[in-house]
């Protein structure tokens, strides 16, 4: 497995919070901040730095986010949260953190490449909001997933109310958010919050295969398909026209033309 080159900046002592590896066309981003991958200001900056590094290269098609810990991501850093709440600008400071999380998750959502979240353990609050910003989610059946902020008198403010509602519909979002329910992976799949759930022992292999299978598809087609899917949810966009424009562009694409020619010649591989 080839390691991505180190960033040029002289001192990023927080970058080990997030390991970045390249395997084929899969960029694997590993959350590595023991014990629960808590989301802090430094963690957010490190994540942006990793995305900056990826933006500088074109040899990857899939961003595969996973964890080195038993937990995927348990949400906000409690020590930082306590410090900000007790400060002179407590409400504004905490809203600012949520805003920074929204910016990062929107950046992940807007990637032209496909993003995949592998949820092997608990993904709660901001951790699940991170997963909801990804295109694909595969979870262990034993994982604990949810947005339980209402228990603390809070709202899932890093995009959770919006993305969960868009992904699974109002009834599922109301069930999960208004009751502060924490669901296992199988329940999350039934509700449409993740696309697949598998036994935890099978998850790493299944997720790696899924990432590799998607990465083997043409990058231009993946980006076009993702854009058209997003258009379906935006009333200001004409998704049907965008499909036609994407089709015209792809039929002129060299790789598309090669694959279509092989298909028409009877090669179904």
C-alpha cells in the first residue's frame, strides 16, 4: 500500500489524528484519535488538511472513511465543549463549532468523488452527521447509530436534521431525532439511514470490497451520476436536462467509448 506524500507544512502535530492511505484508486482516511475520535477544532482542521492533500491529486475515485478505534466517532470533544460553554461567549462559541462542522461535512458531500463511511462502532451526534454527509454508508449490525442531542436539550446542529430528513424521509428522521433513539445497524438499514448492514466480523472485508468495486468504475461517470442524483433534490436544477448534458459529455469520453465498444462487441466483463 503506497502512502500518500506528507503535507508540506512544517508542523502538523495533530495530523496523526487522521491517517491517509492510498490503495489503488481508493483514498482511505482512518480516524485515529483514541479513544472515541472526538471532534475538536484541531480535528476539523486536520480533516480539511487531508482533503486539501487529496484535492491536489487525481489518482483516487473513492474516499473511504473508517476508524482505527472500536468507536467510529462519538461526536464533540467534551473537554473543548465544556471550555467553550463556560466561556464568556458560550452560546456563540458552540454555535461556531457547529458551523465549522457544517462546513467540513458540506465539503465532503460536495466532493465529485464517491465517499463511503464504514461504521464499525458507535457513530453518535457529530459522528453520525459525518457519516450522513457521505454518499454511501455500511454499518456493523452491532453498531450504535443516532442523533441523540435532544437528550441534552440540543439540536443536531452540524447538518443532521437536514441530511437525515432528506435521506430517510420525515417519519424516520422524526423517530430518530425527536425520541433521541440510538439504533443498531440493522435498524438503521431498515430505516434507510445506511445502505448496508453486516455482522461486525465481516465489515472490514465487505467495506474494502465495496470501495474497490466503486473505485473500478470510470471516475467521470461517477462524478456525473453523483451530480445528477443531487440535481433530483434541488428544485432549482433541471435534472433531466443535466442527464442529457452528462450523456453527451460522456459519449465523447475516451474511456466511455472504449467500454461501450467492448460491450457492443459482446464483451460483458
